[in-house]
C-alpha cells in the first residue's frame, strides 16, 4: 500500500489551470513544473511555507511575471499574452501591505482604482466602506496594517470580478476584523459565485471558506484535492501498540505524519479507513479511533510529510 | 475552457487622465517645497528692491537648474513603484510598458508646467525690477527646456531600470569628482576626458543646456605673445545636433526601460 497524494483534479471546468509552470530567478527555481487546477466557483486554498512559490504563482497568473517554461490559463485567457485582460477579470490582494499609493487618501485611491475598472460598482463599494469602517479622508500611509488590508480587499471586491486572487488576505487583521472580513468574503462568494484562489500559510483563518486544498513546497505542488476527499482519505489514527511492536510495514509510504506517546501511536495516514484499520490490526496494533483532520492539521501533516 | 472575460479594459483616455491626476498628487510635496523656495526668493527680492538694489536681468542660463532638477523628478514620480517590485502600478489592467509610458509622460507634463511657471516667475521678477531680458538668440532659451525633457526621460529610464536610482546618480557625481581630482588640472586622463566630453564636449550636456558650443581661441597678444584658451559661443547648428542627439538617446532609453522592466 503506498500513498500517492492526488495532484490532479478530475474533469470539470477550471477557472485557473497551469501546465508544468516553471519560473527561475537566477539559478534558483521558484516554481518547478506546477500543474495547478482551480475549479470554477471553488474556494481553493494554496498552503505552503514562506518561500514555497505561492506569491510567484499569483504573479504568473496575473501576467506580472513571465514563466520560463510551461503555461497558465486564467478564465480561458493566457496571462502572458493577455495580461491586461486577465487583470481586468481579477480582484487581487497582494501579500505586501504598502499596496496602492501611500500619498493618496483611502478615498482618492478608491477613485483612482475605480477609473481602471469600468465595472466598478460604487454602491457596493460604499456598502463595503461602511462595513469595513474605512476612514476615506486618511492617507494610505497613515492607515494601520489592518485598515490598509481592508482597503485592499475592497479594491479587489468592488468591481465584482469572476476571480479573486488573495495573497495572505487576512495578514494584519485583528481577530474580530478577520472574522468580519471573512464573513464579507463568504457573502461575496455566495452572492457572485466567483472563484477564489487564496494563498496563505495561516490555514485556520480560511478554514470555513475552503473547499479545495493545494499544498506547495519548494516550488512544487505536492498535493491538490477537494476538501471532501481530504476529509475522507486523510485521518488521524490512534492505536495501542504491544511491546516490541515493529511497526506496520504494509502502511509504509502511506503515513503522512507520525506521532504518539508511550504505547499509543497517533499517525496521520492517507488511505481508505477500512483498509488502514485492517493493516493496523494485522500489524498487532489495536485501533482506538480514527478521526478526520481539521484543514489546518491536514495542511501541516501534508507539509511536514517526508518524501 | 471557454474564455470568460466579462470585464472590459479601461479606456486609454481614462488611464491618461488618471495618471495625470495621480502623478500630480505624487508631486504635491515637491511642488509645495518649490513654491516655498520661490516665495522666499520673492520676499528677498522685494526686500532688496526696497533697499535700492539694482534691476535683476533674465538670462537663459537661469533655466539650467530646472533642467538638472528634471533629472531627479522621476524618483518622485515613481516613489514606491520601483522596478522589479511588480507593484500596484503594474497590476492594473493595462499593458505594463504602455502604462509606464503613460505615467512617465504624465510626469513630463507636470515637469513642463513647473518649468513654465518658473520661467514666468523669472519674467515677472525681471519686469518688476526693471531688468533686461536677454532674448537673443532663441535657441539659448530652448536649451534649458529641451535639456529638461531629455534629462527627465533619462531619469525616468533610470527610475524604471535601477533598483536604487539615487545610488547611481550619487555614484556618478562622486565618480566624476574623483576622476577630476585624479586627472589633475590638465585633465590628462582618458576616462576623465571621456566623461568630460559627455558633460561639456562639443555636443555635451552643457551645450544642450546653454546653446553655446566650446571653441578654442588662439590670439596674439602684444603683451603676452600667443594666447590659447577655450570659451563658449552660441552656435545654432551645434546646439541642434546636440539636442537631436540627447533627445534621441533619452527617448530610446525611456521606451526601452518602460517596455523592458526587470523581473524579480
């Protein structure tokens, strides 16, 4: 039994897809052969440690960088050749906090941004201004990180784009504002049916939104799957083991993360629960329970998996 | 999948207008400082006039500082939007090179407006103090303006391509000073001579800015014998070649930098 984590999604229409996307800076690969598939209407969370290549992926999708090889398709458009048209369809929140012009007031920046997006909905924007409590008269450079983040989110949402690319969108928000912001985002998704591609290393913050998960490490996409598959296939097994237990050789390659205390093992294992339970029983371990992992625990387990 | 581009691109006129307004805001602090300096100078001139000082003449060379400031202006136009950063400006739904050109040209419009305001102020000062306006030949007045355009475009190219443009400018000034010191009074050093040719050679920067080309004079003086010295005299032909040369180089580098911004 081996655990080959899924890296391709079955069928369906994809709002974003990449094929062997590769980007190199100097001698270092930032992305290496990434095949990303974000289904239309999905909320896809890409997790990975800092430097994994998440931001580079976003920039390639927006046509801000050119790939060294491979290709990308965003809403049926090629970002390399049709970058402006791609950016017109996308609401983008970048990782950096100094987005926009520090010398402009928040209100003036919104006006400036609106001039570039003919579909800008001022009524919706005004509603968001009130909901996010944005001080329109204050200069962007004088706003707190959290307030600036809310302005960035508003700029991404107010032209009702079919695709949102959010790079660490909750970075800098306090817990209350994070909750409210994610609530607004959930409402926006429900209302517009847009596709959301979120890159983060703080998975628990977007847990309630995500329906697909991608795991990126060292520029490679190591797993990509719908949440229900993750929920079903990746579980934490608690089992009692006898003295001198030599492990469960049949499970080699399926154990994503190992842990435990004393005579109790707590392993995160990829596979059908029935088969895993059988293998554990055959190895001499006594299964106590098997439970699905939270999205964050699953992400941590997949990220810490040794190849 | 089917192409699902539901949102259209902004109109070019909207982008140009927004860049003009946006760059105007970006330059507000610099404009305030410049207005303050002119106001202070005006007060000093009035004070001097009340004390019976003489008239202030208006000469084209007084526009040269504006041209030199034009080289630095792009750093203010592009503040926070350095190259390779793939910043806010890049992420707008406009082709990246064309958008950089739009911003660069918006800055140029403001720079020319500022130059016009400065010359207007100088004319007022000359008229107010009963000064004389040195109006001949015409190309000496065109020099600072054309020079300002060329230096602004070169500064923009630097701002778009260099991660630390101030270091390049500072390095060039320090380097030239160092070379001058090394070369000594005779300036007998190939590297210094090359750098000096760019600045004050026949088609160099000073010719562009002043409309005057260098000439070597050989004269017989009854007291000292043969005297050789270099001076500058207005020369329309040389100035025009110099202007075409500098503008062509500046426009080429400007467009090259706008359409070939580095990635990082």
